[in-house]
């Protein structure tokens, strides 16, 4: 599978930057294949290729898989390689935040990985059945480890590649062809990951025609070509539960250098429940930070016990100068790149990769403290203060409690701790003061209704003390609870611009989102009420309150206490139904 490397993806993105508004110019900030267990193989045959057979007519036969070649698309004027890579990029963007690695190639994949979703992407047309794609099944809750689907890219040529069509003449751009074929590819893979056709539009969402999973008959040619469709709140939440997210925690901080001298680097000391270092798959690189590209060092010492679990200490180091520090939309002249002047506020942030975890898994990351370093890399006399947060623990009565800890060497006040439950992943660069609720491509969304709330107005914690804050109850209603019956499966078959199925099968089951939501977003201020810090206006050290602001996003979790493979909430609902 050597044909589409990270280098090619990067080159493609750069080459398409000139396409104003093009989704293909975007990149996935959280792309980290080594940490993703679900493999989504996009197979672009160069010659007829033996492939599993699940078509329902001669025209929809999936074996052999036809070649993918621009020769079959006379209205498209680019190369086969460019189109293949652009289609792959569209799919990568759609699955960016999930525990799904997108792997393009030209041959059937090996059986190396247990969970494989394989899509044959071809330029063959299927005008007889009017199909753009066909999935083996709506694999509700995704119990099937190996799935297959098929894409007829040539149907777009036959349907809308002629004169006046959405993919003809000036409309026949690489971007529009990639949106069309890539959207179908993401759609059919979505069926194999358990998604049915969906027209649910949540509060604050854009039109359902911009979403990946509407039935094909409800989309015009322009809907398909003119927009890179994305997963809706509902679709995203179901996928997050079925395949997991590629992150466990995302952290951002507003900090102040309390020293008179500039800080030239920053060490964040963290605890992690593994001797294998945590992986950073997304780091804040905006103009509010003196540094970019943090690195993980360690373990830097023996293991430690925290909340009854064994953790290993690491240093996350920020030292690479950020050329954009203090430029663009940032106000003031904070100092040269790589330096945080005395008394100046600055921002850092990082996302730590992982896979959704269950009840018995330890907290993914515990933030212990911060150390600023001078030009000679020596520790500075004064450092910002902050609280540590855990990933939430379940108590014996079914509460999920967020732990807030003071690991600093002074009393700290936690102030204005707030939370909101989100249906999708909030972009790291929006976890800032006045940040928008939007994804990494800037698509806005809203928290689930009635989930934005204040948890703690103000609480003082002495050194070494903690606070347990209830944030959810195991039995509370989920934001997504969707029972797919055999009758529902029959209804979901009407998909084409004529009529008929785009799935060979449909498996009844129950879709549910993570607990308490796809992600939970917290903000809080850590206040040292009696800090010594440099006041750049007075040009003197003063004593008083000094605040650090934490922005913390935590992935939801699966609940399966009895380890029967069924979410505990589904078990409870089924028991209730049987007792009536």
C-alpha cells in the first residue's frame, strides 16, 4: 500500500491551496495512523480485480472490481492519480477524528488487521440500476469486523457529466469530482460502520444535504459536487460509539509568565498509565503561542501511584519558536518567536491520541505541573499554577464524577468550572477565549440542548487536596438511542435517483452514542490568590491573584460493566421493555 504516503497527502493539500474554499486544501490535524485500529481500505484497481460478490443484478455485480481510470470519465480533464488522491483526501477528512485509518491502494489488503472496511472505488458506470455505490450491509452497531462495499464513479459521468451537467465544462474540476466520488465512498463505508440513511438535523446544524448519510435520491448532482459532505451530529455520535475516536483528551491553557525575564521554553509534567509514551496528534499553533510542535520526553523517572493506579512521568516540551507568535489577529507585541516575555499572557495546547476506553481503564493523562525555562534552559524561579483534572470516575451509585486536584505547592482556587456535552469534536484551535463551537474545518455546531452548565462557582483547595464533581449519571437518557428493526431495514433500501437499495443487507440492532456524549468540554480558572508575579506596566514584582485558564475536552466512553458487548443503557432499556 505504498502508493499514497503522508508526503503525497501533504503535497496534494499544498497544490490545492489555490482552490478558493476547497475542502481539498484542508488537512486532518489529528491524522495518526499508528494509533488507529479500524482500517478503511480504499482499493482503486488498475485492472479487473477479484472482489467479494454481493451485487443483486448483472449490472451491479461487484466481482470483478472494475479499474479506476480517468479514461472512463471523458468530461474530467485531469489525471487518474490526481483524482484518486483527491478522493482519498475527501474520505480522510470525513473520518479524520475517528479511530479509522484511511489506506488507499490498488490491491485487496492483507488480513493483517482484524477490523477492515474495504471499498472498491471504480470509474465503471451503473446506469441500469442507477447506483453510485453499494455496501454489504447497514451493519448496525458495527459487530462485523470485515466489510466490503463498491463505488461506481462512472455513474456520475453518465448522470451529470454531459453538457450543462454539474460535472461538465467549467464545473468539471478536481474538487467537484472528488466531492462526488469521495462523498459516495465515505457514505458506503459509513453503512459498513453501522450508519443507516439519515435526515436528522440537530439544533444549529446546516442542511441535511451537506451530511454524508442522506439517501441518494434526496441529493441533487450539485449537492454532491458542490460541497464536501460531512457527518452530521447524529451520524458523528453513532460513529464515535461504533469505531471510537482518535483522541482521549485535548488540553489548552492561557498562561502568564510570572517572571521578569522571558521564558524560552516550557515543560509540562504529566502522568500517563503506560511505559510507552503518549502520542500528541494535534497541537495548538495559533498566534497566541510562542512555541509550536511540542514533543514528549520520557519516562523521566520511576512510576508513581495516582488514585490507586500506576502512572509514569513524562515531560511534554514546548521549545520550537512559532513564527506566527503575536502576528495576525493577535493583539500587541509579545516578543520574538520562542519567547514569552515577563508578565505576558500566552497560550499552549495539545491533543493526546488514544481510543475510547471502558470502565476499568485508568485516566489517560494527568497534568501535574508546569516549569518555565530561561535562555540557558535553566528552571525559572516562578511558574504558572494550574489544577489537574482526571478523566472522570464512576462511583458506586452510578455517578460520573470529574476529579479536580491541586498538585501545586500552594493553595489554589478553582473558579467558574463549566461544562457542555458535545455531539462532535471541538477543534483544538477553538479551545480559546471566545472560541467558536466548530470542528477542525470551521463547520459550526452546537452543544446538545440543555447540557451547558456551571459545576463549581468557586472552591479553594489546599496543597494535595481534590474535589469530586458530579457531571453525569449512568442512567440518564442518551442523546442518540436508535432501534433499527427488520422493518426499518426494508425502508432504508429506497436510495437511488430512481429506486432500489444501496445496501445488500441490513442488520437490526441499536445505535447509541458515547456516555455522556461524544465529547465533554470543560473550562475553568485556576487562581493563586497570593502569587508573586512581574507586572510589566509597573515594571516591578507584585503580589496578588494570578490566574491560569484551562480548556479541557474529554472523549466519551462506552459503558459495558458486565462485558457482554452491549452498552449498559441498551441492556437496561431492553430489560424495561421485557418487563412490561
